[in-house]
C-alpha cells in the first residue's frame, strides 16, 4: 500500500544506473547539491523516454528527500542557489519544483523570481502530472505549503493533552504529500496533523 501511495506523489522515485553520458555531464557529482558520493540517475516526471535529456544525477540524500517530502531538510536545499543556474532543462525543472515545495521560505521565493527557463522547459516544470494530490479546505479552496488556515471547530489533539480551539490560526502549514486530507501545523507550540475538512483558508 505504501508503494502505491508513493507512486502517486508529485515526486516519484525512479532510480537507475548512471549512463556514461550522465556521468560525464555531471562531472561525477550530484546535479542538485554537488555531492560526489552515492550517485544514481533520476527520471524527471512525467517523462517516459529513458534518455539522459529526461534524467538528472542525484545523490542518495537528495533522492531520499525528493521521494519523501516530509523529510526535507530546508537548509540542505540552499544548494539550489547554485544549481538553479545549470543549463540542463531536466535540472532546471527539478530546481523549480523543489523551490516551489519550499514556498514557505522567503529565500526560496527570491530564487524562484530569478530563475530563467525556456518556455518549453517551464511547461515541463509546471506539468505536475495528473496524479498530483490536491489539498482543499472545508470550502473547497486549494491549500499550499506556507498558507495560514483557521480551525472551524474545536479539535481534541490525541497525545497532546489539549484541545485546539475553534478560530485558532495555524500559520505556515505543510501539506502531507501522500494524503489530500491531512496538513501539518503548529498549535500551542506543538506540531500536529489536522484534517483539511476542519480548516478554512485565511
């Protein structure tokens, strides 16, 4: 079941052996963070042709975080400040998508404002795939990482020992990537999971 869920995330895992062309193009380094260890190829979705133009070289650390959005180390991705200038369209696409995933970070938004891509590359970057999970609040409004929401009813926080009161504002939410009904946010200083049907976008 977990594997099925992962296959429906915005970013999905497709690990492959590095081709000679990819190895030479990347100079034996991760094309996102420049690490030289534990490298593999990654097919950038939603492409299907198994060719270097659709692939990037990534290290195990980057690949793991691409595949598991909830485990993202924000400071690690400051490396995108350098990789955003890569001339390979596949790398530009991944940088664009990762920066968008970090939309709650001001520095990431600044980089998004500076990134340049050809029109065809931008279309690829914005093609998130038909299987992308969409999170909506109680009124049907689409939620994004970094949004502020308000609780529309009292919620008993399991294991937290308190009740999150109706009207409480939850700032800088994060979307649970494999479940459209769940978001995460801090209430009374505790990080909790909240059902989207109990919030409205502010």
